[in-house]
C-alpha cells in the first residue's frame, strides 16, 4: 500500500510540478540564448512568481517520494512505474496548457502505459 501511495505522489507531484514550471516559464517569456546575461533576468523574473516556488516544492516532493520508494522497493519496479508521469504529463499538457498532441504522440503515451502495466503485473 505504501508503494502505491508513494508512486502516486511521485507521478502526480512530479507532473504537476512540470506543468506549473512550464506555465511559469511561458508566462515570463522565451529564453533567446544561453548567454548568462540573457538567461539570468528571465530566471530572476520566474523566481519572483509564486507558481515557480510551488513548482519547485512539488518537484522536491516527487524527488523525496522517489528516494523513499528506492529505500524499500526494487528499482526494476520503481523506475518503470514512474514512467506513468509521461502519460499524466501528456494529459495535463492537453487539458491545462492547451497543447495539441498528434496521434503519434498519443500512440507513444499508450505504448508507455502498456509497458508500465506489464511491469506492474509482473
């Protein structure tokens, strides 16, 4: 039961953190180059928003759930099962970020989900 709970926290918190982080970065603007003089103002602007801090907190929660899982469950279960975040992320991108996903991407999400189901069944 604790494995399922921690996996759920890992997938949900990690994916929600990714979605919040994406939304935050899109709201502050596109990074035009990797020159630190251009990146630092964008990063500073992002860190001034509460959504950035919420995204980081969710990412930290996911990371600590991952560490806890690895302390008692087999890595051969934890890592593949955490791939459910790809499916949840695609759905979240469609619903919350209004992204358009091609049929080939949906097919990829379906294949990943089937792979996770095989791992969990075994």
